[in-house]
C-alpha cells in the first residue's frame, strides 16, 4: 500500500480510519510519497512510520528532502 502525503500533525487516527474504510490496515503500508514539505503534507509522517509494524520507504524529491528531514 502506498500513501501520498501524510496530512497535518495529529491526524494519525483520522488517516487510520480512512485506511480501514478501504479494507486495508496501516500495517499494509509499504511506501509514502511526499509531494512537498508543507506541514499539511508531512505533519503525521513520523507518527505513521512509528505506527507501522514494518519498515516504510519514504520518497521525496532531493530538493524537498532536507526540509522534510527537519
């Protein structure tokens, strides 16, 4: 399962509900694509990675990467 962007900080429960509504689970997540570093796109990234039961690959452009990494 691939997720594009991760919403605002504190949105993990809402993302989890949305994923469950598709019949999948957050533990099915394999990759996250970050379109750009704005807070509404990267806000829940760390929470999602911590909630996953297996490693999740994060993809972003080389221009955005330093901003995403903080």
